[in-house]
């Protein structure tokens, strides 16, 4: 089996528009939540979200490209460019037939679906649709655009598993390289669901926080008064590469991907298994795939969405897998800062773990004010402030509607 390493990173998040700014946001415990500006949300039950801030798309794409891409694909192109440039890859020095793209998105072109269909059906006369409607909205178009730009002619597809989408992409890419079927794969995920339909749909499910009086503290994983997640947008990208290939070209290596696993709750379309059965199984299998003992793990970046049921189920799962060693781990939810990026969550949270490995710190779970008596207070949930720590091995959990569970393991080189 081949070894798989991370050689490039890209991030576009509500707390930083590139890796450097994202790192600083994680270290400082920055909140990305504020009143929604993308549309008039004044009549909505939830009027805030975690939007991108002060981002200039013209630095990456021209106006023609922007018109022909949904924001989710635009975000994908941005982080892919960041990661590709960071990796030092050069097209004329690699075998492009052995380079691919695997990209995750839970929804795809949500804004395009909402806007174009509304425009077409509200006009007088027969509906008229843009010729770019389908190419803009389909969830698989982002890896298509990326592969065209970098001329990667190997494996190319999209993973769609709700909030687990980009973690599935990273695990699939890891397995593909391990089997010797590719040298380099650009992978990750993007999402742009802060729209009327996106906010309205999640709100009607009562999935979103309604803390309109204090958006910055609304995402409160593990807090007694948590009342739902905060919708976020953005993208994350990692370049995964065969270790020997990376060494041969003198690449910078951020971390090794030791393994990953995928399971299903087989329980409910949106609610987690109350005892965290699927979550505990996926962590156990990820450790087995990585050939690690539970005592080898230093940090878990949890799914931790700030929902009443989900946070408790995940804590139960961790305690089931790690036993008493769970009290020696650092655990944190970076969604407390970024909000929930849906299909892009796994990628940006995996990157948070990679940054923790490289900069010897654990990002905090911010916005903790009151203990939940149903959550063991002996656990180190890294509340409110980042903690200095040498992180050699981290595990990233991501779960999705439909009962999809993923866990991926990164290790310091």
C-alpha cells in the first residue's frame, strides 16, 4: 500500500479567506457569525449566518467565469488555486493522467436553482431558462472546472452525502492513492447555501439557532443553552499525494493521512442515533484503518454542530470508543467559529486539524457559558481559548443527514 500525504492547502471560510487568515481566526477564537447580508432576512426566524467577509472574487475569476458558475463552484475554484499554488505542483513535471479531482458538495448550485427558476417562472409568458442553468447547478460541475483548469485527466467525480460530503471525498482520494491508482488528487468541498431557500428550509426544520439578539455567540457546541447550528458558507481544499511522488519532487509535507472510515446510523434521516452508534463505529474503524491505538490520538475535531441531540450523541460515542482515555484528549468544535459549512465542513475541519498538527495548538470551542449536566465535565472540550499542545495525531469527525458518518486520521510527519 502507498502512503498518502498532504502537500497543499486552501481555505475560504467565514473567519479567514486563505490559510493564513483561517489559522489566525482559529487561534484567536474568532466568531464568523453576524446578521445576514446576502438577502433581506428581516422576516425570517433566523436572521444571521456565517458569511464570507471582505472577499474579492475578481482576484481569482473574471466576470465571464463568475456569470457561468454558481458560488459553490466559484469557491471551489478559489481554494483549489490556493492549494495548487501552495503545493508547488507544475503541470509539465507530473503525469496528468495520474492526477485527479474528487470534490464534495451537499447541495451544489443552490443559489442558481433558487434564482434562475424563480426568474423563469415569474416572467410573463412561457418560462425561459438560461442555457447555463444545468451546468451551474449540478453538484459535479466543480471538479469538472478544476480538472479543466489544471488539465488533470485522472479520476474525477463528486461525493454527495450532506455534511459528510467533503470528508467522503478525502477518504475516497486517500484510498485511491493508497491503491496506487493516482499520484495526486485535489479534494475537498464547497457550499453556498446562504439563500432564502437554504435559510428558510433549515429554519423550518428547527435546525438553526434563533439567537438573533447575539449572533456572534449563537453557535454554542456542548453549552446547556445551545439551540441549533449557524449556517455557513465557503470551501476547503487539500492536495493529497503519494508519499514517494511528493518526496521525489521535493514537496513540502503538512501531514500524513493514516486512514479513514465511513459508516451509516441506519436510524433516522436527520437525527443521530441517540447512543452515537454509527459515530462510535466510524471512529473505531478509522483507528483500525490507521493501525493506531486509541491512546495514540491527541485531538478530535468533532462534528459538534451545537444541536441538542447531536452534541450529546457524539460525546457518548467518543466515551464509548476511548473509555477513560477520553479525559486525556483535547476535543473541540470549530463550528463554534465558522458555523456549519454543510458539504464543505469536513474539508475545513480537517484542515483545522492539519494546522493544529503543524502549529502545536488546539483550536477552541468558543461560546461556552453554562455546563450541560448531560455532558461529562471531565472531558476537555477546549472551551473558549485555544490551547498550546503538541498534536501528533488528530481525528476529524463529520456526520450528515441520512445517517452518514465519516472519520479521518491525520498524523504529523
